[in-house]
C-alpha cells in the first residue's frame, strides 16, 4: 500500500537534503546569535542537542534511501549503470556517510571515552579502570639542558598484567605516549610531594603528605599551608627567598601557620620545628608524575569518517576537473 500524496511528500522532505540544509542554516544562525550573548550555553542546550539529533536522523534516512536507489540501479542495469553520474552519486553518498560517522564518533566519545588525570609518586602503582593492567612509576626524571633550564621530563613506567607480571617497561615523556592495554598514557604535568612527620607530646607519630599550595591539619586549632618549595634555597625569610637552581642541593620548605597569629616557617630537609608543643619534621621530598589516562573508542569511527570524506571529496573534484 502506497502512502497518500501528502504523507509521501512529508516522507520525501524528511529524507531529503533540503531538510539538512535548513537544519544547518538554523544551527549556523543560532551559533552567530550565541556569540553575541555573554556566557552563552547554546552548545549545551536541549535545542542544540535536538537539532543535532534531527540532523543525524535526517542524514541517516537520506543516505539510506539514496544508497538503496543506487544499489537497485546497479542491480537492474549492471555495468551499464556505472558512468560519471553514478560515480558522482556514490561520492556524494560517501560524504554523507562520513558525516554520519562523525556524529557516531561524537556520541561514542561523549558516552564511552575516558579521560583521567592521576598523580603518581615514585614507587607507587595505579590500576587502570579496566582492572586488566596496572602501571608503576619506577622513577621520574627532569631533563635539563646545558644551561640548567628545563628541557623535558620523563616517567620510567612498568606495565603489569592482571597476574602481576611485568609486560613491559617504557619511558613516558611529553612527546612520547605509552600504550597500556586499551589505554593511552600521556605525560601531563609533574611536581613534588612532601612528607612531614608530626610527633605529639605523647610521642605518637603520624606522617602528613602534601603538595605546594595545600593546607594540612596539625590539630583542631593548627592549620599549616605548604606555601612553596625551594630545591636550592638561597636564604631569606619568605618573599625575598629564591632557588639558586632546580636541583635538590639545599631543599627548604616554606610553611605558613594559619590562625590568629600567622607564622612563616622556613624548614630545611631533615630539620624540625615546634608548633603548639608538637614537633614537625620535614622528612623527605618525592617526585610525582602527572599522567593523563585516555581511552577513546571514537577514534576508529573518526578515522573511517576521514577516509570516506576524503575519497568522496577527491572523487567529486576529479570528476569536476575532468568535466572542465
């Protein structure tokens, strides 16, 4: 049973490129308007997702309909159907299919991609979200040039499988990523963590681990800000202090005791200071590596889209050049 003429016209409209052009025009207009509105959230609004969904559905229906027509034409006429017009139609369908795959890649990235920032101290391990591998930072190294300026920073990583067997040992740096299972590891940032040993009047000890700009609690009334670390302390009592180099020749930690009577403390490595009858020692500093753990299943869809779009556009350009 054939659909009624009005219904057939509506169906043709929803499976035509005309609707896609209207949607793209509306989205372009809304993008232009949104740039004039401070703090606009158009790309996160239901209207944007609605128009994007409608465009995806329209392109899918349009591509499916015209692909079936091309297949029927090829089956009916055989090799005689293959001419410049047929090849051009196929190229256009490849472009449409490539755009559809871009949408699929975006949806896959939105719902299934993982992007995690981790801080990994030397000697520590991290289990990847799939629980099939874990990584261990054996050593973190800062590479300096001949002028003692930062050149690069590298993480020496061991990758273990679920049985705890070391599968590989690799060097991760800014320009060299590492693959661990289905995940890619990127060197993102680095820094130092500091261990402070607190001894109470009752001779109980606890270790406090902190980083720069982090506040730690010594007691109910004492809050301590780890303000700055000087690897090669030049001397001074605070803001007039500098580090002579980036090497750990004379490590000093600048601490600020918060409260009604703030106190600035310059604490060298291995030394102690008394705060509210408690003894605080700067026990050790430790390098840590900031690593970005990424899993992006959308890449395969995106590469497929790039191939289809490239073949489609190059085919149309070739046919246009040949026609001229």
